[in-house]
């Protein structure tokens, strides 16, 4: 019962719910961002123009092999501190926190876009050759064929790896603690500093929060990928 | 559709012109992005392109005192973690394949839990366990935190790899060894595991890439890995951006060579006649549809 008491104490002392909500928000916004960038990169990688293909390939390899922490640093210290860019209005009282949030989201989106692009490419690989040939045979050129025939099927084939990427993204929002976004791992390190006697309760509380988020996601995407699989 | 050139025809004269235009516009857009970033980084108050910010990076002391020790800390933590994760993964994987229901269930729940919790959360926990419960301080505590966090997470990933490796082996292997009178455990240890482990070698190397990248999370518990060392070096010199660029290139070179190695291993295994016919790639595990439901 110590564990429950400890968790109750923590919940009363810290705004865990706000941190949880922050993690959810980060995941949601960065998921949209990475889906957008990732789709563009995937299209570039299969495009008939050599330069664009090369860019897509370099993007995926460079980003996948760089630690997320480093990319987030680039966004936070590079765009924000060095270049002096700002997304939130400087007058707003929460402008620093807002800027950290948005540059963190940009970093997360850039990083996970590489994985989304790879997932989509594997999805494109599940589309039979005949689909592309048929699309060309009725006179569709590259972009219409991609947009109307290939990509819709590719997305359905890529649900499972996209789900894996989303789960990874949820867990990777913790990296933003390094630039001070008040999400779950940030609040966890604050708790640990002042309540070390509740060490175990803190870990269980935060770990549970992530289990609550990621476990249903896993089940949902498994269900979705089975439901949306293109019968061939 | 492995050959993506089927997506488009061989270009005729009109398509060639169109591709040329699209290519040029694409390059112009990319150059535009690059120019915006380069100009913004060179803003007059604090230009990151100033020669002295880059020249300090060439001094031997930068490398001997900061970047190389940082690289060593990153790589040593990564190697220790992947070895320990291999051991843990073997134990958990064997547990999941066990015929004893309770062992099977416990290992299943443990693997799912470890995979659901972020590495950083486990690192923070392990770091404070080291300080609070084990009475270790300083660099040993941070190393313990990083290695424990990475081991727990990657151990669970390797356990899944092992399981999908064993499950992807031809059924005849198990049946044949049962037929010659081996027990379940004997079959597992002397027939299935050796083949599964060979089959998963490429994905173990790919997992090492994940480990190398995740050591950078040690920044949060002030483990003096490459990124923290780079920041310690850059703060007095006010050249964080150039330093980060150099560090990024270092990471990319290391991880890209590892991924080339993984690809080569995979090709060799696929070619090999006597080896197992199946090769477990990371996708096999990343793909939840291939996993039977755990509960």
C-alpha cells in the first residue's frame, strides 16, 4: 500500500495530469508534422527525377543515423537561440515555453519523418506491379497515378509500421525534457530530485502513464492494419 | 513492387523537359531552404560561420580533451549495453518460448512493459536507484544509469527478435528433433536457437545503431557522452552550432557504417546455402501484425 500512498502524494503535489496532457499534445502535433514531411520525402524517393530521389535518400539516411537529442538541440539552440527565430509571439507570457514546445515538435517531426518515409516506401512495395502498370495504361502520369492509385493502397499496407513509428514517437517525446518542455519525463526528473524516498512510486507512476498511452495504440494499430489490409 | 521504376514510363521528349523543370524547381527550393538557414546562422550579432568558431574545432586539445573521450564514453556504454541486452534478451526470449505457462506469461508481460516505457524514464530511474539504493555516485552512477536503461529496453527488443527468429524457422526443424526423441528444451537449445541467433545477427547490428543513438539520452542524467562533452566544449567558445554539426557527422559516419555492415551480413546470410533460410529483419518485430496478441 506504500506504493499507492506514494503515488497519491505525488499526484497531489505535482500536476501529473498537465504533464500527461503535454505528452499527448506533443505526440499528436508531431505525428501530423512527421506524416506530412514523411509523405513528401517518400514521394521524393520514388520520384522519376534523379535529384529529388537523391535528396530523399540522403534525408532518410542522415536523419535516421543522428540521435534525436542532437536534432532537438539543433532546433532549440540553432533555430531559436542562435538564429533568433520565434514562433510564439514575444509578448505572450508563456512565449519561452511555447517556443520550446514548437521547436521541440519541429525536431520530433523532422526525425520521425524519416521513419514515416521508410514505412510508406515499404507500403508502396506491398502494392502489386500490376496496379502501377494499369494506372499507366489508362494514361495516368506519375503524380496522378501515385495520388489516386498507389498511395491510397500504400497507406493501407503501411498501417502497421506507421503504428510502430507513432508508438516510438510517443516514447520519444521524453527527449524534449532536455530542452525543458514540461512533459512526463521532465516532471519525473523534478520529482526525483526532491522526493527520492518515493523513487519506486515515481517510476511506477510515470511508467504506467506511458503504458496507458502506448499499449492501446499497439492494439488499435494491429486491429486497424488487419481491418484495412487490401485483400489480394 | 520492388522495382520502383515501374511507377513511371521511360520518359519521352515531353516528359524529359518536364522532369528537367521539376528537378530544377526542386533544387531551387532546397537551395532556398539551405540559404535561409545558412544566412540565419550567419546573423551579424553571433555569426556561426566566423572562422575562429571553426578553427577551434581543429585544435588537437578539442579532440583529446572533449570529442574523443566523449566518443569513447558513447561507444563503451553502447557496447556494454548491447552485450548485456543480448544476455537479457536471450533469457527473456527463452522465457517467452518456454513450455511452462507461468514463465511464459511473466516474461511476456515483462517484455511488453519494458517495450512500452521510454528509455529515458528507465535511465532516470536506474540513475537514482544507483544513488539512493546502491550508494554509487559520480561517473559510475551515470554510466550505470545509461547502461541499465539501454539494457532493459534493448533486452526486450532482442527477446522479441529471438522469438520471431525461432517462430520463423521451418516447422520441420522442430518436428525432426522431436522425432529423434529430443525434449522441448533440447530442441530449443541445440536445434532452434543456433539457427535463430544466426538469422537475427543483422538485426542485432541494426539494434546497435539504436543503442548508439540512445546513449545521447545520457545527456539528461549528465553522463559525459559525446553530446554533453560537445556542449561542455562549445559553451565557452560560443560555437555550439559548428560543434553540433561535427558531432552529427561523427554519429552519421558510425551509424551508417554499422547499417552497411548489417546489410552485408543480411546479404551473406541470404546467399549462404548451409545457413538458415530465414533472415530476421527488424521489420519483422516492428510489425505488430506478425506478433500474436500477448493477452
